[in-house]
């Protein structure tokens, strides 16, 4: 007698239409306890987070933001500014806030994640994000990329190449470079005109800032300055490497993120079950992470 075939895996349920335009999901979680929303760097795409679900808890669903001009959004109009972009992303997240959300952003994505976090925290219709992870960017009030306003395509390509991401290999192929340049120009235009509009309003969302110890864009003290954006917990993690330290050290970074998310979810569960309200315990350091890969604030 032939053994019965195992049941076919469930097809991923589609995201709500408003969300499907903005978010890409590599792996569907049947009943997520939390969604981690990830914001790419300038010129980046959701592919930057394509493997993250493999190293995060099984009940955490990863959503990567797809900016206009990327992937199947090549023809979509670019936003006028970071504030407009943040407002659109925050609105698109509305139908996905049935479970807690956390935000992660790298470089330009860190600024955008911060602007979205402030908007979500101000929304009385849903709980604020449980945590904001910002990587490879100075605190918003220190950002000044106005020199980019006069940058040529060659200047932008040289800058992207100098920062050392593995994803820049595609830019060496002329046909792909021509396809990708409009998105790169649009992102750096956003950065060139960015001025924080929310720094006068600190948020209660806990913030974790990460940077490489040899990052030419975000020095350690510039990352530490994110502490001024929150009245809640703040943590600083310094990893060995440059601006794209997170590519070779993905496991170490996600280990640290996992520790925080587990702590946040335990805290939420205790509140839901009526336990006394108390501050979340500090997230444990992953065993595999060395002291050189994580330096806490003092």
C-alpha cells in the first residue's frame, strides 16, 4: 500500500491590497506573534532582507518595504519627500497591525523607519511599535546631506560603490544600471532634502541603534545620539565593519534583534494576562556574539 502523500503547503495568503503595494513577504507565517517591518537603504530593495526570516523566530513575520521605482514598482511615481513617504507607509501598515509590529531600517531606511514609528505611535487606534531598530545612520537631528543636491549620477555611483554593499555588483552591468538609476537618484534626492520634522516630539518607542565601528557615514557617537529620540529604553550596538557591516554579520545582528523581540513579546503577554506592569528586562546577549561585536551604552 502506497503511503499517503504529505499535505501540500498552504499558498501564502495575499496581503491586503493597500499593504501589497508597499510590502514584500518572502515567507508567510500562519499565525504571527509579531511583524518586523524592514526599510532598505538608499538605492536598495526588499531583496536586502530576503534571508532574514531564516534566522528569526518562527512566529515573527518579516515584511520588507518596496519603495517606488523598485522591482514591480518601476513605474510608480517617487514621493516628494521623506515625510510623504513615511505617511504612505504608515497608512499601508494599518491593516497589518492586528499583531504587534517592530521596525528596522538601515541608512536612509533608518530615518524612514523612525518617521514611520513616530506616526504609528501617535495613532490612537492601535498600539505603538514595540521597538525601533535603526542602523547605519546618525540621529535625525545630525543628518545633513544637502551636499548631495548637486551630485551627478557619477557622484552617486561612486558613493554607493565606496560604501561597499554586495548589492552594488548589479550596477556594474550597464543595462541594470540604467534600470536602477532612477530609484537611486530619487532616494538620494530624499536624503539631500531631508530635515527631521519629528525631532521636537520624542517617542515612547524603545530604540536600538546599530553601527559598524568603521562606518564612514555613521560614527559611534552619531549612533549614540539616537538616545535623544525616545523617552523609553535605548541600547547601542557597535559591530566590527563598515557601513554594510550587517551583510557579513547578519547572524550576529539578527541574534541581537531576536533577543529584544522575545523580551518585548514576553512583556506584552504579561500585560495582556494581567501581570503587574513593569519595565521589560534587558534583552540577553546571544551566546555567539562577542564583546567586540556589541558595545552597550554607558
